[in-house]
């Protein structure tokens, strides 16, 4: 699971703010059963955003790799590319027949899956970016009851599908481990095989080559990295421009009595006694509802759907909006949870953007939503808009960047298990805030992501999800 360090801190802040709001709510509206207020009746789309993104749209693969045996591996990383959409539609069409069997993913299984990708005439690998139970994925993708319950509790963050004459050999990954299994033949698999074959000689977003071993680290078998010569330029950005009047109409009920106060540096505060909105002069937004948390029974799939609908109403989505982290928030006094197990009071979700096929790894996240049993309890927004891209610079070879990581392990990363489950090109925010620079995103087996400079391999940031290590 990929997620920023502040998901837990963000939710804790929401709870602290919420506590004070609850006290105010009891004074202003002393009803014994406080409920989440209805959202406003106006829809507001910040300029440059899009509307109508579903949970499935936001949970698209971070990238799609197509393998042609040992001959070639290439990436489809731009969801605006019709070929990306076609292959992802093909994969979703076969998913009802691809439920993994009961059983654990293993390191040995990861080796078998790497060998499969290297020898199969054509296969597709989808990087989902999140480690969720299969049942959660089927809810997000709208498959529901069409999927067998045999392996519904198995976690998955990556899939490999290699169609053949009898159906397909498939792999379900969970971090650095994997489980290989066979899927029976269905027409959708033959359609997927045909569309993959058509891509064999086409130029795609970038070609990849196998990652060589790295001393001092355990690396998942089968990781592919961009060929030498891969380059991207640093990106200058600006924050989006939020219109307060329209956002208020979207977030507060029409009959609400909203009080306004002003703070320093252009900060504007609004409250109706139950919900509170802060709009910064720099284009940032914080919204919290003062409702005590209660046990959640809906699950992470429903939480993502709630978040998708809420943001669609109040601000809209960046055109390349992408689910970054979905973490359960445990009940007070319970253990931290991952993957949506029982005993939570809701879910903390963060969303990022993707420019030129590369995800943005940064804190604060572009969009964060806290969903409880009673609905959305918190919403923050810090969306950057691409202004100008600098001259492309070559990436340091991935193996060299990982060697530097092994030699200078950051204190913020887990030192108990130096297992790399993936490395991919991305952007990370530079120190001054209005610039993003190319990086290697190194995903560890505990779900952490270490951002390494693409130029010299130095560690820039460590992003840790809730419940990681």
C-alpha cells in the first residue's frame, strides 16, 4: 500500500478539530443524535478539474506493463492514451474469472511469476498501487456478486495475466510475494491476447529492462525499470484557484447559518457550528465535521465511493486524479490495521496526480478525505497545476540509485526488512514547494515509499502508510 506519512496525523487533526466542533454543535444544535450535515445543493468544479470520476476511475493502475517474453517489455502509463484504456478495459473484462484461490502469496511464487513473464509470448502486468483484499477490489471495480468468494480475502496490489490456449496463467502479488494460478478460458481472455499482440511493435510510453541484483537489498524477482536514457524535466507549478463563494455553496446546506472570520496570510474561516472550513490564501482547503467517530461497517470499497462522490461535488478532480493510499483508521485502543480489517472507525484516503505518466509523491497529498460510518468527516485539498516543464535530464540507472539507498539507509524507513517490491519513475516536491523534480520511487515490502533523486540517488523523502512496519 502506498501512502504518505501524514495520513494518521491528518485524521488525528480532524478528530481534534472535530472534538471542539462537537462541543459547539451541542450548544448550537442540542439534538441528542448528531448526524453529518447534508452537503450543499450546488456542485462546484474548480477551473481545470473534471467531474464524474468513479471509484473505479480513481483506482486505475499506476501503470500497465506489457511483456513479450524475453524480447520486450514496455509501459503504458498515460490513462489518456486510448491503448491504456483498451488494455485496462480488457483486463477488467476478465477479472470476474480471475479470482485467486485460497492460499498465501510467497517469495517462491514471485520467482515463478517472473519466469512466466519472461517466457510467455504475451502478458500484461497491472500495478494497482494499493494492497487491498480482493473483495475490496471487486467492490471498487463494480464486479460484486459476479466474483467467487474462494479467494476474496486475499490481498493484492499487482496482477500478471498471460493468456494461452487453455485460458491464462495468472499471478496475484502482495508486495514482494506472489501466488501463481490458472484461469479457465473465456472469450475475454482471447480478446486481451489479441490487443496485446497488436502492441508488440508499437512505440509505447517507455521501454523497460530487467533490474539487476543490488548488493545489500532483497529485491522482488521480475522488477523491470526504464531503459538507459530515460529522462524527465523538473516541473514548475502553481496552486489551483478556489472561489470561496462557490465552495461554500457546495459544502454547506442552503439553510445553514455560516459564520465567517479572517486569519493571517489571507486565511478565511467558515463554520455553521457542526462543520468548519478553512480556505488558505495560497489555494489550500481544510474541511472537518464535528461528529464523534463510531464503528464502521461499510468497508474500504464503499469508503472510496463516498470519497469519489464527495470530491466530485466539492471541487472536482484533477484530470489525472489517482488513488494514492487507502488506510483503515482503528478504533481507539486497538491495533493499527491495514487492508480494511474489522474494528475501524473509518478510512483515510489520499489522492495524487499523474503527469506524463509519472505519479506525484508528495506531502501534503493533492486531496485527502476521511470517511467514517456517518459519511465524510474530513477533506483537505492542495492541488498543484502544472505551469512549465524544464529541460529533460537523464535518470541515474535504477541499480545505482538502489545501491546508494542500501549504503545510506534513511532512519525514517523500516530497517527490519530491506525488501524492495518495486522501483518506478515519479515526481517529488522539492524544498521550495512550487517545483517537482524527477525521482525514483522505491516501494518497500511494508508499503513505504522512499523517494530518491533521479540525478544522484540521494534520499529526498520517506512516505509511510498507516500501519506500515
